[in-house]
């Protein structure tokens, strides 16, 4: 007679608190927002079901679509800068810090990671002071090295403001990909590296031919985390440029657009139904990106895993 496997109730007991908290704070509000995006108010102020009409208005009505597509384009640029600047720098720093010959590696790791734990409010306010053309220290620092002519009020110019804030965000969060890649590099078996050295593959060639292919799954995870994080961004833009995301909405992203729409700002009255539609669109964009990664990229990267 086959033995009956015992039910592992302890797993459910340990998972229950986290599941309940996550459900209460994330899952229920998410579904509530998606449901609310299907409603609106009629002329009498009563709540009526309108289906996908809010989304049609958001994507097709010029009063809403211009602001939405502008915010989406800014979000894409914000994400591209993180992908092209933050993640490659994180990989490079991890490769350098994983070198066994580097002294004070622990100090460098800590120093680079510290900005990650700082508050968005502190980071936004401090960098706004640093880049200020009136009392900031950036003009003086550039003048010390003879490059003051390169300084410009980057946060006050439409063509530079979003890029400047994206680079500030890169400075703050480059420690996260650095630590994840660092851990991935340390997990590579010594036997693999010793075999590569016996074949004469050392130094930079060893990183490009051996280490990089083996950490591609980790780089893929970092990429999708960067995508999700950037399309949920709000704090830094709000602190540095305000809810209007100036100048002239040049730093407006989906998060600030959602905030103004849902809660209202200055003379703009809040519209929770259109705000919910924007939140639903953000959820759809993130969901599509995650699905493309899971089913289109991750399956191809598995071949490099041990």
C-alpha cells in the first residue's frame, strides 16, 4: 500500500501573512482600479458603466491623448537611458569589484550602493540644489576644471530636463544591478574559470567569452526589473519638477500624469475614472512587457544557466 504524503501545512502558515498583506495592499486595489476604469459619471453625477469608453477617450481624444502620448514617450526615454547607461555601468562595476586583486572592494560596493537606500525626496532636493544655476555647486565644480562653459540650467530646459533627471536616477540606483551582477559573477563555479585559464582565456577575454554568457539570465532579470520600475516611476520627477513636470510638461511621465488626473492639481479637478483608465493603461503596458520577457527572452536565456 502506497504511503500517503503528509500535507505540509507549515508552508501555508508561513506564506499566509505575506499573501494577506500583499492581497490587501496590492491585488484588491489593482482590481478595484481596473473595475473603476470601466465607469464614469453621467450629467446627473451618477456612476454609470461605460465599458472601454474611457480608454477610447484617453487614446483618441486630443484633450487627453496628447498628454498621454507625451507622457508615454517620456517614460520610454526614461527607460532607454536606464537600459543604456545604468545597466552597462552596473555590469562594468560588478566585473571590476569581483576581481580578486582589487583592494577595498567592500568599501567601494558600500559607497556605490548607499544612494540606493536614500529617500527620493532627499535625492531630488539635493540634486536640484546641486544643478541650480543660482546657488548650486555644479557651476563652480565645472569652473575648477575649466569646463564652466558646458554648464547650463539643465533642469530648466525642455530638451535637457528629462535626461538630467534620468541620469540622477541612474546615479541613485546603479547599485542594484551592480550587486545583482556581482552575486551572479560570484556564483560561477571556479572549475569553469580554471578550465578557461588552462585554455589561455584570461582577463577581459575571460569576461566576454565565459562570464558574460553565463550571467545573461541575471542581466535579463535586471532588464525587466528596470522596465517595471521605470514605468512605475513618479517620486523623483514629482520632487524635482512638481506635479506639472515642467518645463512645459517635458518631464511628464505616466506617474505624474496619473497623479494630476486622479487627484487634481491647482485648477484641474480630479477625475478618478479617467485616472483609473490611465492606471489601467500603465498596468497593460507593464503586463505586455513582462509577458514578452517571460515568453520571448527568458526561454532563450535558459540555455546559459547551469
